[in-house]
C-alpha cells in the first residue's frame, strides 16, 4: 500500500514534469523563481568571497542583479539580461529586462547598488512596462549618474569588480509581477 502510494506520487511528478517541458511557454512563476535564484545565488557567491561586502549591499536602499538570458529556462532573447531589483525598504521585487553593453558575458552578473530610495524609484519609473516580449516598447538608453549608484561585475566565484555602468535600456514585465 505504502509502495503503491509512493509509486503513484512519483508517476504524477514525472507526468507533471513532462507536461511542463512540452509546454510552449514557461509559466511566470518558474521565470520569477529562476530570476530570484539568480539574485540569491549572486549574493551568496559574494558573501562567500567577501562577507562584509554582501552585508553592506543588504544595508543599502536596494540592489538589482542581472544575468544574460542565454539559457533554456528563460523565454527571452539571449542578448537580453534578466534581473530583479530588490527594494530593501518594503521587500518588494521588480522584475526587469535589460540591454546594456556593461554585461556581455554569460558567466558574469551585473550588480547595481542604489544608495537612496529616491534614486532607485527614479530608475524603476523610467523602465517601461510590457506584456509580450514581441511587443517591447521603444525605450531610450538610461544613463545612470555615477554618484548615485555603484555597479559591479560579479564572477561565478563571487569575486567582483567595480565598473562604470554604460547606458542601457530597461523594461519591466507586467506578467512577472
């Protein structure tokens, strides 16, 4: 009886996995989970490399982590970066897409740290929203002021280097919120 229940449960899990892999689109919950995992892993990698730096990131108004979408788990073009901005004041996440020359290596992640809530909100408000990747609205390059953010390229081992963030285009996806 117990083995039969385990077998049926295992069979249901396999069927669900097969059905989801055959699905034409990836559910928003899976995309959000993948992007949040990218953020959490990046902060964990940084923490292993430099715990005090990771702690200082979490004390700021907010931070965003982006990675190139060049994988089979995310339904976005490979030249787009996917990311999430973490608002530390209210614990909300804003899911974003980006096109920026500052990130061009799939093994690196882009970390943007905002020192003030108003600067973070100004960035969020300029990121136009969209529902379908095929209908991205025209977007101007956003030029970060170097004195209001700190940007870093983060390697897979958690090492990081400060960079001057180049202008880029950013969007919010309505389907991920």
